[in-house]
């Protein structure tokens, strides 16, 4: 199971990479493995200001649909448009070309719920 140490994680199986006041967010290797073959990514929150924990979209796999939860408060500023034609990037490259959104962090956004790679690995076993 791949959990890059430079990223932060959530209990809901999203990862977040914070660079300045912009964060890139996707789903973890564990999450894509549990979902199976991903066939559609639905994000309709671009330009929305959302609280941490809010649903920012969903991922549809062959057998299920799963909500995506925002790890931290902010404004969704970009959706990875490559996922429209290639949703399977979430399976093949979840930490690279399979990123889902970019988020402009809210002032004073709470980082306290984010997990280190070691803490996340302890949760998923």
C-alpha cells in the first residue's frame, strides 16, 4: 500500500498536498483499491466555498458510488479535467495524474484533523 510521507491524509481516505495557500486533493491508494474500477468522477463544486468535511463530489466505480469529503475548508478552484475522459487515472496514478481538485485554503483553515502517513497507515492496517 502506497502512502507517500510528504502528503497528509484523512480518515475518509483522501490525501492532501498543501503548497502555500493552495492544496491538491485526491483519494488514497487504499481507497481506489477498495472502490475497484473507477468509471466516473462527479465534481460540481468548482468556485464553491466549502467547510472542512463537506462533500465536494463523488466517485463512481463499477459496483458503488462514494462521496468525496473535503479535508480542509476552502474554495474549490480547479477540477482535474483529465478525469472526464480518463477516470481510471484514480486507479492507476492516485497520487500523481489522478489528483481530483485544487483548493484555495480558507484563512485560518484547521489542519488539526489531518493525519501523517504513519497515522493513516495505522487506521487502514
